[in-house]
C-alpha cells in the first residue's frame, strides 16, 4: 500500500533562511550563534555604559543637593536641628555607598554571563 506524501516540508532546515534572502536586523533568532553573541555583547556594553552614566549623574546631583543643604544650614539660611542633619548625612552616606556597590558589582562582578 502506497502512502501519499503531504506537501509539508517537515525537515529541520525548513525554518532556516537562505543566505541570499534579506534578514531583518531585529530578528536575531534566525542569525548564527556568533552573530547573536556579538550582538548581545554590544547591547550589554551599551546598557552598562548607560547605567554607569545614570548612576554617576544621580550620585552627583544627590551629593550636590546635600552639599547645598549643608552650606545653607551652616550659613544660617536653613535652620535644622542637629538630629535632622545627622539623619540626612547618614542616610546619604548609606545610599551613595550602597548604590555604588550595587552598580559596580553589576558592571564588573563575577556574576556577568560568560560568552563561549
């Protein structure tokens, strides 16, 4: 008894595009692994640069505003109790150190994925 073959191509190569076809830049799944790794590496590098810039800006603005508050408080323009100044100084110190540590571990820690 002869079996009739269906018109469907079920081979594993059916989803792979030929090299002569135009591959859209946003479809990384159909690219080879070397290209995907390179693209991922460049995207990670760009995101790390953006994160470092953002954190540097936030820390600078935060420390600048705290400095202005301390100078104005020292000159008598702003009047705060000593407990408020101590709380402001301690929370600022903890926040800046923690934010720096978190970002540095994220950027340069051992937890970054290894590309092989």
